[in-house]
């Protein structure tokens, strides 16, 4: 079972992961794996050292910046943390129709990696009413995505700055 969204009713940006990994589920926190680069990247973009802040303060920085955070999947079965191991028949997506009604200011949705984008496009997007939202896949911040180093990932994620 995933987490509830980190949300701000006035958020303009929504960042979507696929499903929390084992370290995150155990900690009860988004992106809790110590080698995941999500919090360092967001800190660099927002001008804070988020990796050194307590989790509630990290969350508040996102909220204050008008950034919502959630996962595409509400639940699924998989051994371990790799998105590639998700059993397709076990997938239940989150309720984005309601989420977008409650967050009408969202204009940009950024996917944290390929799996989040794929699951959203397959299981969620066909059910949504058309609205002017810009969708973009960004490189995964996961340590499993080693094709890009931190500076390259940070550079790609800078697109968020135009929206916040």
C-alpha cells in the first residue's frame, strides 16, 4: 500500500513516482532510500539542504513551493523495490480524477522515471477528462537508474523551476 499525497490545494506541479520501495515503506516516507537522489535534487532546486532536514520539514518545503508529490500506484505486489518486478495483475492506481478536481491549479505533471509515466499513461490518463496539463518524464532519482549521474539528473530536473 502506498502513501497519501503530499499536497497543497494551490499546487501547480505534481511529481509522480511509481510506488514506494522497501526503504520508503519501512520508514513511512517518500524517497527514504539513502542513495535516492530525490531530496538532494529538490533541495538544490528549492535552495534548501533538504537531505539534512527532518522529513516533516522536507515535506513543508515542497508544500510551500507549490509542489505536490504522489505515486501513480496505490498498491501492487512485487518482490523487492524494482519497478520492473511489479506484477501487472496486482496493480491498483490512485484516484487521479478526484485528485485533479481537488487540485485545479496543477498545470505540470512530472514523472520520476519511466515506470511512473508508463503506468500513468496505461491506467490513469485514459480515464481523465481532458484538461490543459503538461506531462513530462524526468530521469528517475532512484539509485537503480545509474545511467545518469547526479549533475545530469539535476540538470534535467531544473525544468521544475519554470513552474514553481
